[in-house]
C-alpha cells in the first residue's frame, strides 16, 4: 500500500504541537459575507490572534471547508494568510470544498494533503469524508480500507505510535438535530474500527462550527469553532451563536496525552445575521 506520508519534526522533547484552523469558508471576493460575516476578515483576525497569543506550534492542520465558493482565489487567499505562520500546513477537504481545485491551488503555496503525518511518537491520519454535493460525510470503501489496513499494520508492530485521526465531518453526535443529520453517515463502522485499537487517542473534526471535547470508549473526540460563523450547541434547528471566531491549539505528548484548548478572538468584532434560517 503506497501511502502519501510527510515527516514532521516535533519539539526537542518529542512532543508535537498543532494549530487547528477550520471552516474558513472563504470567497473569491474578500468582501463577500457568510450569514453576515466577512469570512476573509474574521479569518485574518484569527491569524493575527494566533500569531500573537497561541503557544508555539510544529504545524497547522486545516480541517476543511476552506472555501465557500470553490474558487481558486479563495484557496490562494487561504494559503497567503496561513503562510504568515511560517509553519508547514496540512489540509483535508470539507463538504464545501472542491477537492481537486483545493489540492492544486494550495499546492502552489506549499500546503500539502498527505494521508499521514509521522512524528517520532505520533501518527496523524488525515481522512477525506466528502460526498459530492452532500453536506453529510461518508468514508468511502477505499478510504475505509486504507484506514483499516494501516491500523492493522500498526497494531502488528512492537512499538506502536499514538494516533490522532483528523476528519472534517463529526463522528460522535453533538446534540444538534440539524447538524447531526450531516454527520459521518457510516460512523458506526468507523467507531467499531477505532474501538479495536487502543493506540488511537483522539479524533479531531471541524464541520459543526462549535467546540466540543468528549471522551468516548477511551478516545477523545474534539470539534473546533470555525474562523467565521458559529452554530449554537444543542439546538434542534439551524441557529447561529454569538460566540467569537476561534481555533484550537493542541500538544500531542510523547506519553499519548493531549493538552489542548480553544482560543477565540475578542467577542463582538464579527456579528452574524441572527435572522438567517439556513446554511
Ligand atoms: Fe463549515
């Protein structure tokens, strides 16, 4: 099995740390808005904040919905801003992205789309969960087999690394009926597979535009705020939240422990249109 892999140098003590930037929903036109928010401006404010306040990181993980209009320019604008971190950036697609355009555009700016990121003590697996023109996710047979085979091979090694899985769609329900309809549809098979391997420490997603961090069968499932519009937690129908745009910082420790927190820009800078009834 040929796997697209990159090697990442962590901190001298073996830890590896990431900034997770997700659901930027950028447009070709920087002035364009999503539910009342200029997504380019809020993304830019998040980058400014992270450059000033986030602890040091080994790399950036971009977990999908980078573009809202799938334009080449939206991806180029993403790359221009992300490269302000002067860090490697690895990305996977969300349901609003066009994978081909995204991959080709971001590659021109050095942003890669590996299946695996390898560090000394951790393997990070990046999965594509997209279904063309559908908001829900699905892990295709090919991607499922890749995951299954890779994990089985890992399990056969004497010294197994810790694993973090990154995937745009959430796998555990977040408690919002409308968002949970847009979950990874074949999540039960994925959860059964995850349960077989105790070296999988966490699953990191975007998609739900809200923070969550739940321990399920010993595995940590995390979601992260968007850099633009936030969705209200536990709401049965589409409802925006007044919380500020944000991002996540993660430190993957050599022991397998993860220290993480969500950071947000000051509230009140980017208010969305409260009367919007859909997304
Ligand atoms: Fe999104």
